């Protein structure tokens, strides 16, 4: 089994808005990138 060269768990993507709550675009993302993989 290959060990991921890059791995993240529970990633949240968003952006801040001044004086308001942040906007969440995506959340709870789990990603593992294996050696030799091309991701676009």
C-alpha cells in the first residue's frame, strides 16, 4: 500500500467577509495524494 505524500482531513474552504460570519464553500474534505498522481 502506498503512503500518501500529501494528506489532509476535515479541511474547510471559505473566505472572510468584514464584520460578518465567514462564508463556508466546502467542509469536511478528506484528501490523500499518492506519488505519481496528477490532480487538476
